[in-house]
C-alpha cells in the first residue's frame, strides 16, 4: 500500500494485536483493558468513555506512540486520535488536563513529523495544531501542557513545539512530502497557528514569508480557491507583525494581492485581502504602492458589487478614504522613489515630465544618492527590458537636469553598467542605453543636439 494515499478508513479497519503488546510488556494489563473498552466500539460508546475518563485515554494513546514504533500501530493510534478530535475538536483540551501536567504529550507528535510516512506526518501535524489551539491561555489559572514547572523529567515546552512545527511547515512549502497535499496542509495549519506571536517570530526567522508569495495568484478550482484564501489569511495575520511587514514591503506581495482582488469573485478571499490592505495602508511605503497599483480605481469598482459581509463593506469604505488622503499627501518624488525601490519600472508620465525633473532633481542626492544607486543595481540585475530601458532613460534625464550629473554618475561607475546594455537584444533598451552613454561622454547639451 502506498502510504501517501492511505486513508483514515483503511487504517481504522485494521486489527491491532494489543494482547501481544501486553505479553511483551509494552502495554500494561490496565491499559489493555482500556483499549478493549474503546477499540472497535460504536461512536456513542467511545464518546461516553471520553466524557467519563478522557485524560486517561489521552495518556494511553500518547504512551503507545512513545513506546511502540511499529508503523501499522502508530498509524492506527494516530487515526484513533484524529477521529476523536475531528468528531469534536474541543476534546483537544483533554491533552492539557492537570492530571497530565508532567506528561510530555507533545513529544511523540513532534518526532513523528520528521520520522514517519506521509499519513503519519499529516495526522501528527493536524493533531498538534488542534492541541496547540486548545491550550489554556495565560491568566486562566490552568497550566497548558509544556508549561508545567517542577517536573523531574525534561518536557517539550510549547515554544519547542511551535518552533519545531514551523520548521516542518516551512520544509513542506519548500519541498513537500506529498506532491498535492503537502503545501495545502502546511498553509492550512499556518493559517490557524500564525495567531501565535511565537509562530510569527519563528516563521519570519525561518524566511517563511517569501514561501507564501508564489502561492498568491488568482484561483479557479474549489481546491485552489481554499489554498489561496488560507494563504491570504496567513498574510493578513502577518500584517500585524512588524518584521514580516518589512518583507511584505520589498517583495511582490502587493502586486499579487492586487491581481487576486481584481479577479476574485469569492467574497471570503476579497474580504481577507481588503482587510490586509487596510492594515498595511498607514505603514511605510504601502500607501504609495497601493496608489501606483491602481487600487483606488479597483476599490471604487468593488464598492459597486453586492457584498453581504459588513466587515468587507466597512473595510472598503475605510480603504477608499485612506487612499484619497494618501494621494493628497503623496508627492510625485515619493511615488517615483517607491517605483524605483520596487525594482519594476514602467513609462509612467513622471519619467518624461520636464517639471518633475526640474523640481525633484536635487532629491536624488538624498541618502548618498540612494535612488541613483538603485537604478544602477537594476541595470545589473533586472531581466525586464522595460525596467532596463526606463532606468537608462532616467539616468540620462538626471545628467540633463543636474548641474553635476555627469560627474556624479561617473563616480558611481555608471558608464560600465550602461555600456553592457549597448548590445542588448531589445531595441528599446539599446536606444536608451545609447542616449545615456552619449550624455555621459558628451554632456546633455551635445547629446541632445545629436538626438535632434
């Protein structure tokens, strides 16, 4: 049997020789008794046993996973726990019962994430997510498993679990254990776990944010819509966390979210993207990005549609007002700077407006000519012909409008970078690289004469 395609029903049909485990002293007579009462019994009978003595059964299942390593048995016990929790997720609280305060209930699941086949990994991941979500919050007086003090043995702490789980989830996003289910499982778990501050921190430290970006793209099938929704939910949760926001600002996240919101008809997807935009609008350069991406027009269009969600309607109104305010405050150089820092240039009107260059040319001196340095980096690294052509044009404009433009760009080694583009396969790039070189060598006045 291919373990990647093993189903819960197939596993639960197995007959496990519990008596053999008692004979070899891997389980006690008392535990065997508990197992006989529970195993293969109707759902109502099992529910009653869990209501009466739930922590004892949790202890029993965790002990088996800790002491027995036979794959078929491990799969079976995980299936029993999964069935128990999926029928009633609040039963995950049983794992935090005070009678289990000195039991390491997390350890077997954390270990099995890395040791087992796909069935074992998937079930361990989902069970861990349930247990973590059900743990008592600080201030309730209860002690969550992994937070007990005074234990004589080393117990896996909740921080260990969260960090270990994040590591596994990131590994699934990079190289899934299952070709079609690895990524959706990882995203589904993250969409609930990223509410935890420790998870946000670990996820960002593991460079996890960049793993989400490629998954933000318009979806059509039901399965891909759910994956998109949960990915956007992850981004929304990260939009409350400053270190993650820094990455979101410098990646193509905003462009991708904009494409999604333009094409999606699924209300829950639109809602979570708009709520993310609302969170990010007042932070850093996000407002400028949103204006450049044409979000004011998109918001206006979305407002004409018949949405039923009040939160979405409120968020659309707030975002519209916030963007209007941002446009009023946004200078043309701020918008230009934002475009350059993103590294994707286009023929926006300001590139060719004489007034823009006359009014803002001295702003290029800020932060040790930061914007000029970024333009030169674009020449070195970009594969986009449009960005290369615009960057060459802007450098030639700087020479034309700044009194010391030639000297500054010569000091920054611009000539060598532009010369490499003289033989570019794209005619637009070669045209503007030639103009830039002429201005660098001859000065703006003579170069313009040659162009005439």
